[in-house]
C-alpha cells in the first residue's frame, strides 16, 4: 500500500504501511465501539486532512518500541482483539507489475489505477523502496509458525495482484502453505477489477494465483453465483467491472463451493465502496462447513 495516509507515513517515516493492519485490528476488536470508531477515525479537513488516528498510533508505537511488530501487538492489546494480526514482513517494499506489452509500473496505487496500458499483467514482483527487484525478502518466523499449524488457510477476497499474490512473493510463505496440513481455501472476488482482471473467470483467478503458489495447492474455491439488480450491473459496466463468471468446466482439480454469497443488505454501501461485497454471515457459514 503506497496510497493516502499509509503512503505518506511510509515515505516520511520509513515504516511499513499501517492502513490494512489498522483495518484488521479494528475488525477483530472486542473493545468499546467508541474506541474502535476513534481508532478508525480519519480527519476530513484542516492540516490533518486524510490522517487516520489508528495509523498515527501505530507509527508512535513503532517509534516507541523500535518495532513495527511490537506496535501491532500493543495496539491489539488496547483494542482487545480476538486473534492475531501479523504483517507478512516488516520490510518497506513496493509491488511492481510487468505487462504483456513490456511496460512496467511500480506501486500499488499506480497499478490499481492504471487505465492506460489495457494490457494483461504477466508478472508481479517486489522492490525495496528506491532499489531494483529484490529476492529473498524473508517473512517473520511467527507468520510461518501460524501458517504451518493452521486448520484453514484462506486467501481472498481482495485485489488479485496487489492484495493476495503480494503475500506469496515473500520468501517462506509459499513453502509454509504447502507444508501445512490446513485446508486451503480461495474466496474468489465477486467482480472483476477494471483494466486489471478484465474478463477473468473464477478459473483464471486461480490460474494467476497458481503461478506463484504452485498447482494443486488450493483445495477449495468459494464462488458467488448470485446477481444484483440489472441497474447495479449496468452501473458497474460503465466502470468496466463485471460479475466474475463461474466456469465450472475448468474447475476440475479443486472443490467448488458455489452459491449466493452476495451482500444484499442496504448497509453494504456498494455504491460508496465501488464494488460488490460478500455477505459475511453466508461466507462464515461456508467456511465453517469446510472446517
């Protein structure tokens, strides 16, 4: 993540981006609702415009304990989280994408917002800030331990190249997933990502992940088959996003769990988020059945 407040803190203080970590902490928090709202609060005006309180707290803890991992641990205590939140690495890195037309783009935001190339991504790799492609960026030992002893390992939903595959590029993650006896589940996105996964079916998403994870590692894929109202579909078509099609005939080496996983609640705010989301209760039920 190199955008908004996280990107600014990365550049100014040389810390890993705290934004997604903050979101995960708040999601797992069992603290008072006011505290969670304060942790997630973002200023909308003045010289603090765009600044997140939770991001600042993670920055201050990183400075105080001289460790990003310790910062997350202590923020988790304040928020009384149920579970653990672990960064795949504490290195400050950028994601890079190489396209079929030979072009290269550096940076998560730049990849996500690129509409100029209209060319498929052929490779993603990591780059340390200001340097060339880097190899052997090690993941944290605790991450390996948690993966290896897990009952279920879940990938997704999320942006295919910049949210999911990125984690697989850190040295040790793929080997740990393969070594684990856990059931490995991929939750496929409901919608394609404009100009990045145009025309991607469920099997094409899996094929892209397998370039980095390896073949026949995933055991299950959860795929949505429900459609929203035609007006919603038309809205997203104007944004060059479509419902991901479930191409069952190409899903022979993985167990397909399909059904209506679409979040149809009025509070889902698809028009504000810019995408359709999964219903958390339906998804939870499917994952519990797998377990």
